C-alpha cells in the first residue's frame, strides 16, 4: 500500500450517513454495506486529497489516540481489496 498517495471512494460507490441507522453506509447498484464507526470515520476522510498517513493523523488528533496508523492502514488495505477506494492520483 502506498501510504502517501491520496485516496478516494471508488466512483461505483456512494458514501453517506444514514440518520435512521446512525452510521455511514456505502451504496452501490447491487445493495448497501453498513459500516461500523471506525470504518465510517476512515471512509469519510477518503476525499481524494488525503493519504493513509493524513487520515491516521486526523483520527489520532480527533480521538486523542496515538498510533492509529496500523489500524487505518489495515482497514484501507481491505477497502482496496473490496474496491471501495482507489488512489486519486
């Protein structure tokens, strides 16, 4: 995984917050994936401008938890495998 490249949500998916369910979901033509809080926070930061390192730093500051890089990297690796995200540049 290229930790310094910007990451975006794949164009085939739409990320949105569902008030009724109280969580982020990924919508796609065949259905929907309900994300847990951690996954939703990470995916919400995949805006095509931020890298894995940027996302980890933002979440470390937001939740005042050091060393989230490995967790963010592990989730994004899985998200890449599922084609939920792609490199923006």
